[in-house]
C-alpha cells in the first residue's frame, strides 16, 4: 500500500528537524541553557541530525522501495547506514547490534541476546517510526502491525515495541486529521493508548491523558520522565503529551518539548514527526530550516 509519500515525507522532515533542533540544546552550560531557552534564543547552526534522523531516513526509503516493512531488508538497511556513518550518537547497544547484523548474523538472534536476553527497551524504535504511521494512516491495524515489525528489526523488548506502536499510531491520527480540528489532548492520548498492548508505555500514556489542563512541561516530565533513562516508557508518553500541547504549531511544540530537557533530540524527533504529519513544515521559520542539516538524496 502506498499510503502517501507526501504526508510521510512531511513527517520525516519534521522528525529530522526536531532531532537536529533538540540536539542543538545539548549545551555545556546548563544555567545558560535555561536562559537561552527562556528567551527562545536559537542555538547557532548548523544543527546536525543524529541516529534518530539516520534511522528514520532508512525506514522511509524502505517504505518508498517496498511499500511495507520487510524485516530482513530493513535490518540490513539500518546496518548499512550504520556502516556508512557510525558517528551519529547511536544508542549504546546499537553499535554491537548493527555491526553484527552488518557482518551477516541474523537480526532475530542478535536483538534477542541484548541485555542478558531481555532485548533492548530503548527508545530507538520509537524515535524513527512517525513517518511509517503517516504512510499507513488510513488503516490503524496496519499501522500497528507495520510499526511492530519495524521495531523488532533492532529492539526485541515489548516496551520498545509498545513505544514504536504508540508513536506510529499518533502520527497516523495526526496525518488522518489534516485539515480538521485537532482532538483534545486527553482524547488523542487515550486513542493512542487504545492501540497499544498492555505495558508501562500504555499505563503512562493513560497517566499523561489524565494530567490536568495547565500542567507545566516540567511537571509532566517529573511525572512521566523525559527520556533520561533513554527508555521507551520514559520517553514516548512525555513526547506525545508534548505533541498534543500545540498540535498545529510545530515550532511552539518543539520549544515546549525542550523544557523537559532529558533525551531532547529524541523527544523533539518524536514531536516533530507527529506534528509535521498534520501540519507539514510550512509554519517553520526559514532560519530553522536553514540551520538543519539536509536529508540526503535517495540512495539506491
Ligand atoms: N543518547 C543517545 N546515544 C548515546 C550516545 C553515546 C555516545 N556519544 C556514543 O556515540 O556512543 N541517543 C540515542 O540513543 C537513544 C536510542 O537508543 P536505542 O537505539 O534504543 O539504543 P539502546 O542502547 O538499545 O537503548 C538505549 C539505552 O537504554 C538502556 N537499556 C535498553 N534496554 C535495556 C535493558 N533491557 N536493560 C537495561 N538497560 C537497557 C541502556 O542504557 C541502553 O544503552 C536515542 O536517544 C538516540 O538518540
Ligand atoms: Mg539521537
């Protein structure tokens, strides 16, 4: 199914922009960072995207090529991209996972062995998946199935899969709602949670939905986490709560998301991918786009 290259491409561009913007906020001087953020002073460019962008580009190009997730080819595609440029701040376990897959080992065995046989519950499967949700936006059952498959190529733990499903569903709902009014934050988060298997990710999505109107970003980050553990549960519910703060204003949502600090390239990548699926990048200031490292032309 070709669910819409254009909408998925918008989501990819939003994800890459969010990743690069968030990454620019890893500043050495935390006090100065707070001041710059309060004054909304952009960090100097260029803003380089990281593993979030690198893996999302691979996944998007995979969908353009095959129209669906083919796990063997996707795992090989991630490994090939890693071999081309391993210096994109990949998660710690991904170095071994992608090197071994690149060397010809089967992805199922390699991913299942990580962390003493638990598999990774990192946020790496969730950070790259929004364009897939946009791609399959007319069929939520398909979104869930395809997101699951895309996650398992690198992350065997059910929490990582749940995080990827949640983000993909959120992007699908955002894309499907283009041109119409956005749902309320609790409605949106509950609708996402309804498609996610029982997990800590789902429990925290429902907790996010129950946070009262007027909850500050800091308070939400305290309750939900903001990626300090680099896990799917402490990243995805917070990021989707942030995406629902201003679903029609991508720059505003990214400013607010950084207020949670934490894993800011990844929370911003998720927010960017979800909101741009609905809004495109039309309201993003030219300077932001000029600062952001370009997405390379399609590779064979
Ligand atoms: N913070 C990063 N990358 C670290 C860069 C360090 C350094 N500069 C370098 O290059 O080496 N950001 C990126 O990592 C996140 C995505 O991570 P992903 O792909 O899920 O990787 P990983 O390693 O599988 O999981 C992340 C960490 O979570 C903990 N963890 C996961 N599963 C666990 C388990 N079953 N038991 C215990 N801990 C588990 C580990 O600490 C993992 O390293 C994104 O933020 C991306 O931008
Ligand atoms: Mg990153």
